[in-house]
C-alpha cells in the first residue's frame, strides 16, 4: 500500500513537468481545452505541369524538279519521294488547365515534337515541329482518362543542297493539328499527380521550293519538296501540380 501511495505522489509531481500537446490549452480549473482547428484543403481545380515524350513520326517527302535537272544528271528519275515510318524524335511540353464538373478537365498545352535529320549524297533534310493544342479530358474513377485536342503545329523544314545558294533553304509552315489521347493518372500525394499518356495526332504538312539551284553550265533550276500529311504516335510521362 505504501508503494502505491508513493507512486501516486511521484506521478502527481511529475505530471505538471510534462508539456501538453500543442492542441491542448490548460484552463484555470485544472482541465484542458482543445484549441487545434483543422480545416481540410479544398482544391481550386487549377493545375500546371510538364511532360517528356518519345514521338514516332510518319510522313512522305514528295520531290519534283524541272526537266533540265534530270537531263543534266543532277537528279535521276528515281529521285521522286522518300517515305518515313515511325521515325523516333524526343520532345516535351508544358501545360496548364482546370478541372470542372468533377470528371472533366480543359487544358492548354504548348510543346515540341522533336527534331529529325536525314542526309544523302546531294542534300540534307531536317524537320522540327513546335505546336499548341487545346485539350479536353474525361477522368474515370480508376485513374484512366480519355481526351481529344485541336490546335496548330508549326513544322519547320530545312533542305541544304549541294548546288543551291541556300537563300531559301528553310521553310516555316502553319498546320492544323488534332489528336486523341488515352492516359492514366496516379496520385503521388495530395497535390502531385504522375501522368502517363499516349496520343495519336495528325497535322497537314507544307511545301518547300528552292529556286536558286545552279549547274556546272550556269543554268538555274528549281527543286520542290511536298509534305502533305504527318502522323505522330506519342508516349509521354509527366507531372502535374494541382492547386
């Protein structure tokens, strides 16, 4: 009995020395008042983010020249077209958007589909494609989402030829662009979301003509490259921050 009384006295003296939790305030009558106030963070619906992607381009270069270039042997009759299938190019994008009606999102995306280069004995060809798209998404409860977008691409082509003076070697195009998307979102924490996306997009191409091509006899000729349609398969991983 004496041991129990001694333990109770010891606890009585020791208890005041122990700091109370931050959410408790001591009252004058010896009790405690709860002062901790927790308010759940409500998201605004707005978000920003970025993506890194691997793109696979498909298109065809259709060449045409004046007859004199063929007659002089500058080009031959087989020099009519090049077809490119699933050519890889690394790109990326930044984006911002807003969620509305819970399942829907609207997003503005500005990106770069990458850079491609090809060389042969007579010419060097390169193409790069920046773009801007307005996207709409529908989010399912399991993290999957579907989407579609429309926008404008700016394909930039450069043709360096052995016999050209280089004055008109680069062409800037403006091409309508559209795409459909399938993706998956995974919440890393309350604000950060990991985003995986596949997009199939298509855009019109551009025509590039080089007029100042010279032969060994001083003649002036022309060369034209027509790109009529570009198809892109894009696989991307991204992060978005939800406010």
